[in-house]
């Protein structure tokens, strides 16, 4: 009787895990075409529209950043090749048109396990970072309009998006400013973002600093913090994807 009960518990646990596993309906996952050293490449870190996820020339580290909504590659630990542009992947994965971004992230985790045999775990490590928090006189963010997402424009000195979560804003700031920014606004919605600033060291133009622009244009501010953050540790993974 005890053996039967134990087996039943194992089966129920396995069934629960299977039910919680989310997968894309169809996916193409392949190694990017090799290019000569120094050749410029177009990199798509993750575009998800109408149920289709597209990524191009991404490292495994960048795949994990998308899958776990991490703002910096410093939050991924593992072999050197996981962050090397010498090992790149192109991904097109499709699911239901009404699927949300959070669901797509979970599906990406399953895809990495299936195609790269990824084995990883999550642990906490201390980080110094810039927290993005609401300003005392905030309230300047405009909620996103209903409808399909429209592509934005982002480069160092300007971030524009029509349906942008705060976590994505923090991720873009991390990339452009070369330091870790983390969303601590507590805001879970999507917003119309237009942020323009003059990066430090740019003497070719005048305008607001990043701190001033965040406050005046979005009602946000920067705050230095040191806290423990999630880190995805890659234990094992194949560099060549399993055939589609």
C-alpha cells in the first residue's frame, strides 16, 4: 500500500510538472551563419508580436536574459562560449496569437531545454545597481493604448516605445549605459515611452542628462542600491541545436 501511494505521488507530481510546461507550437532554432571576424551583424534580442517570437544572432546568455527577464548578461553565469558572439543562434517560434510575453518567456525556457539540452539553476548573488524608482512628484507615465504593438526605436540617448514595460526600459538602459539598471517602480503595466537624454561624455550636443530626463520626462528617478539578484547558472548545454 505504501509503495502504491508513493508511486501515485510521483505520477501526480510528474503530471503537474508536465501541465505547467509551456511550449511553442512550432519553432525553428538554428546556428547563425558564420561571418568573417569584424563583420557587422544585425542582432534581434527578442521581438514578440502576434504570437511569434523572433531572435537573430543571439548568444545563449541573451536567450536566457529573454527567457528569465534578466536585465544584464552579468546575471548569467556559465562557460565563456555562452556569451561569445562566435556561437550565435537564430530563432523563430510561434504560438497562439493571444499569448502574452510572460508565456513566451516560459516557452523559451522549454525550447532551450529541448534544443540545446540546457541544464541550469537559479541562485542569488549580490549586485550593485541603479534602481529605477518613481519620483516623489511622479505620475508622468502615459499608459499604453490598446492594439497591436508597434516597433519602437532605441539607441544610446533615445528610447521610444508604445507598449513598453518598465523591465524593458531598465534592460535598455543597462545596455546603453554599460551598467546594471533594475526596475523597482512596482509598475506592472505597459507605457508609452519617449525618453531622450545626452549620454555622459557626449560633447557634440546639449540637453538633459539621463537622471534629469528620467525625472522630467517620465517621472522616475535613479537610486543606487546593493541587493541580491537572481543569477541563472548554466550547468550544461550543447553549442549545436538539435535539428528542427
